[in-house]
């Protein structure tokens, strides 16, 4: 079963989907949210049982779904909570990135790269405006973009121009990312925000400076 946060996110997704289209099918709800059909069915039944959604039979053996007043109220509450969590994420990420940027500035590490085009990378772009530091490249194998904010995106780290340090903004497995980066950077050139994950850098070696 999803975590509490995942449960709330799915419930909000169901309520949003129903509000946008009362004639939506369970399969469309599943596709819209990105969950399995069986899970969509479970959440629809749960919302109906809680009085958040009303189901009405319509011709052609189909059903129409409508948000009840209680459903609209719950949707508003979950939306506010979701936005609040998003702000907390932004604030935490920015605090940790500022700490890293402060350290880079003190050490005259003025050219940086990011590993991973994620929400954390976007926050890094917002945070760096107060520093005499430049982001010169982003490593992201899965991105279909060639650049972001005027900064080139590389799928191969070998194509990255020389930089003083790199910040891991990838939300995948940070240990695996750092292990790969250690072939190109020294441990003191790799920065990992705590939000990404705890990674020990002490015993890593690098060949690129």
C-alpha cells in the first residue's frame, strides 16, 4: 500500500480527475494518475464510501462520477497540504544548496556542474544568483533537452568541460552516482545535499581536477 503521502497524492489525483471530467472511466483515471487499474478502482470505491464522490449510472452501461460538497472540501484541503509540502521541500533544498554554495565560494570553486536535471537542480539555478559562481554544465542521461537556462546538458560526463566541482542533484541512487563521479572528481569536489541522501566521500579517489 502507498505511504501516507502517496495515499493523499493518489486521492487528490482521483478527485482532480473526476472534477475535470465526470464521464471519465476507471481506466482513464488510472492512466491520468499513472497507477494500476486495480488501484484506481480501489481508490474510487474508497472515495465513494467516504462520501467524497457520488456515482450515477448513465446509458451504455457506464457510470458518471461527481464530487460531493465534502469531496470539494477534501480536494481543497489536500491541495493546500500538497502545496505546503512542496514549499517545505523548496525551503529545505534551498537551505542545503546555499550551504554548499557558501563552501564553494570560500574555496574559490567558481565553476560548477550539476548531476541530474531535477527540481533540486532548478532550485540550484535560483540560489546561485547571489554568488560569483557559474553553472557550466548539467549531466543527465535521461533528459531529452539540449540545454536548461542557457546551460548545456550532457548525457556523457566525458563531454563536460573542466569545472571546479559538481553538485549531485540526481534523485536516484546517490551512492551509485557518487561512485561514478569519483572516477572524474576528487572527494572534496563532489557535493551531495542531505536531501538527496547520505553519502560518505572520504575514501573516494579521482583523476579529474
